[in-house]
């Protein structure tokens, strides 16, 4: 089981003919993702990676029954690509694009209220539902060879730390149900709590890993939500304990503004909710393993 | 991206937001002739992109053109250190000369992105002229806030409500409203991240009537939107950025200069922060934040490594890359090139994992350079601190070497 997408999800790639889109379409296909079409305005009727290319998402979805898209459109057109996915009636849209203007995203988020589309990202690695025998679903740019199917849900604001974490878990024999990168921008689609709710509803997810960083209050909200609503053990990591205030640490959303959004604040909120926080990023896997043992779930989470 | 006060005020003028009459000068002579043209008592304001200029001696009141020339001579070419610049300070290359005004009250007005509400937020206060965070901490009831619907925009009635709430005199409510609307138009049309008028001053205009004027102006812009704001991008003043940050920005690297002794070269913002934190945990202080970007090639890594080498106070470097999309062998090649080019003796620990890491580690081992390989971040952080400590020990006891 999984959240958001699985091996049967039919996917279109928006911006499939760009260098980035092309490269990652091949990697996603290798992983087993059921990509059924590509979309590039003006290139409708063509073929790319053996897939039909359409001018619009609506045409692509109509012809193929696709319900999800992955966006590799450059920043100037990425917001419009999300709107197009929403209006075409897709259920899920994963936006990889970094540096989308903030005011474009404000309008997009406003427009998405009340729509059925669930947006993952932007400025994130996407999501992976690991599967066996080439049956997984990889939407985005996560490396394909680190995943192990299983029962731990991973949600993260950082691409690089998601890969690190998944690799640690897989090496320890702990498989993942789904891994979701919600992205490093301040204005994004799904937040921690949205993803945690989805994991809570997934009976095959037994435990959770949350990877946060400085900036905003998503981690504090997640801590409060986990305390109130979650039946599943969780561990966390927060990056940026040494980040200076007022400086943007790579991600547009990773900035301590007006003294708010510090790592200490977030670690304290998680600890208050009884959620163990790994001291360094390479201890995330071990922290989870220890917590699972305490909760008697370790054996259940080991992949056979 | 931030711009200077005089540039922000030029934008204000274009949008009809009242600012004092003023001229910029880059030399004392220019300042003197500007003072002659403006006439009357003036303020001479150092143009640096940081708050706290007043307390740092960056703003001077003068009465005559020769005084203006002297004030400019004292400020120009100087490095101004304010509570926001840090110890390095920022260089003063221009001064802004403005007519000194008789102020009867100071208000606060700003626009910024409220990421929790996912809206632009207008913040106003009857207590201007001081740090708004101080007001927020001590007297939060004195701060009024309106979140703006991105489709409807800011409306006049919202500004009228605010005007009443912060105590704008009735005769000036219309002017306050038009300033607010103009500010919002500027914010959306130019892709701002932040606009601040502090203070928005109550003064007497030329005809002896009360009026509002933006005495100070601060503007920051969304870096992600600069591609469609070429006129704004052209306002960038490289001299206001820490030199290595400016160099890294030009090379397409995400870089922040810090004060510590251990440099770090990492790909991925999250892992970069985690690496800094691990360095601290093992007793070091991170000397920089660096996210190279996942498409890093040999020359990107080399440039990144050279920037770290140029950082003052660096005693060792930790490289930490997880190769998903990134080819770690290209990163290794860049590190080797940089070390060879600089004949660097600094301790270097490299932890590479994932795509191309077998080749990368072989390249490093075969290079003959003094580079240690680590299997994990924790191990790497521990190793670099030990190497730095032993290097220091050798340096501080030269006799022991003989």
C-alpha cells in the first residue's frame, strides 16, 4: 500500500521534451512508473520516449485516462502548468520546478482551494512508492535504486536528506510505503500535516519519518497534529541548528525570519510531542529503528 | 535581492508615493552642489543595504552646503557597521541628501509575504521609527495587520479601517489610502518580497499643511522572479554583498559566509544544513553554507571549493555529497583540481556516496593528495575535527617538529 500514487497510477509528464523532463522521464519509466503521455505546448502529435505528446494536459488525460502529472516546466511557465493540471481534472500533480515566482504561487494556491487536485512541491524531489519487480511508482527526481518496499512513510522538505534517509532505512532492512518530498519553498502544495493525514489513513504504513528544517512553522503544526491524531510512531530530524538568522539557506523557505522558525523551536515542539529527534542526519535510520524496537514494531517493519 | 534606499525611493516616486526631495552623491563635491540645489537644512544618509544606520553614525544633519560636503567626505568610502551588517560592515559608495523635515509623528507601513496564510500581508502601526519587531514583542496591540486576497487585491476600505486603527488624522486618511494602494501596486508589479516605509512621517508640506511622506524606504525582491524584472535585477549592487557570497551567486551556487573554522561543500540545501550541524556537534564551527546544486560538474565543484578556500579562518574542509542525480566522481575531480591548483595543505575529509562514488573514491585515493575518506557524515565530522586539532597542535609547537 501507499499514499497518493501507486504502480497503477497513470501519469503524464508536463515539459517532457525539455532536457530535464526527458532525462527523468526515462528514469521514471525504468522504475516502473506508468507514464502514458507527455505534454509540451506546440509539440502535440509527436512522440517522445516512445510516448505520445499532446499540446495540453486535458487532451493527454482525455486520450489516456491519466490522473497524475509531473511538471518539469521552467519557472516562468510552471505556475500555469499547475493551473492546467488542476483544470484538466487531475487528482495529483508533482511539481519539481525550482524558483517559481512567489506571487505566482500565491495565486496558484488560492485557485486550488476547493479543487480536487493535490499538489506536491514545488521545488522538491517528488514522491516514490516503492514496489517489487519493477512495479513501483516514482514521480520526480529521487534516485531509483535506494528504495525498499515496506511500511515506513517518509515526508521531507529536503530532497538530499530524503535520499539519505531512504538509503539508511533500506540498508537497515526497513522498507518504505511512500516517500514524499513536499519541497523547500515557503508557498507549497501539500504540507507536512496533509501528508501525515494520508499516511495515517494508509493501513500499510506503520511508522513515520519527518524531515524538517528552519523556516515557517510546518514542523510545529506537524508535531501538534501527531500528538493529537496519530496512532503511528514517528521520528524526526530538523536541519539548520547552526543556521544564522535572516539568511536564506538554499531553499527559499529555509530562513529564520524575525527570530521565528528556528531549529530549536521545532525540535522542542517535536520533543514535547514525544517524537525522538535524530541528532545528526546519519542517525535518522538508527533513531527510527530504536523507536520501533521500543514500540514493538521493529520486526513488523523489516522487509522480508 | 535588496536595493538601496535611494533606489527604492525612485520606485516610490514612479508609483506616486511621496518621498522627501533628495539627490544622491558619490563624492563630497557632488554632495556640496546637491546641497546647494536642495537648499535649507539637510540630512546626509549613507547608502548601505542594512538597517540601524542612524545609531551607527550613518545619518548626519547638516545646515550648509560645505557641511554637507564634509558629512559626505566622512561617510563616503567608509565601511559602516550597524547592528544588521555584522562585524564586516558594508561599504558606503553613495550618500543620499534630503531636505530635513519637521516631523510631528511617525507611522509604520509594510508589505511582505505571509507564508503561513499564503497571502501578502500589510502591516501598519502608529509606532513607527523604531524596529517593528520591538513593537511586536512589547506592544503587539499596536500592530495592525491585513492579509490580502491575491485575486481581489488590497482595497481602499481596508486601508481606511487601518488608518483609523493606527491613528492617522482624518484629513490624511485619503492620502494614507492612496499610499497603501500604490505600495501594493508596486509590490505586485515588481515581484517584491518586502516593502517597508519606516517611518511614514507626518510633516508639514510646502504650503504649511499636514502631509504623509516616506522618510525611509526598504525594498526586497523575489530572487526567483528576477528573470521577468530586468530593470530591478539591474539595480543589484554587488559591493553590498559579502564578496564570497557575490562570487558564489555569480557562479550559480547557494552560498552563505559564516564565521567558523570548518568549510563544507555539500550538494542539497537540507544535507548542507545537516552537515553544518554535525560540524558543530563535534566541536567545530561551520565556516559557510554551500549547496552546489544537483547538476554540479567538475568546474562547479572546483569553483565552490576555491570559494571555501578563500574564506578567512578556515582550518579544514568537509565534503559531503550523496549522489542521487549528481555524479560524485565529477565532484571529486573538482576537489582534486582545486587542491592541486592551490597546493593546499589544509586537512580535507571527503564523504561521497551513491552515483559514481566508487570511481570518485578511487580518484581521490590515487590523487596523492592529503585527502581522507569518511564513510558517513558523523565519521567525517569527527575526522575533520581531529585533523584540525592535530594540525593546530603542530603549528603551535614548532619546536616539537624538530
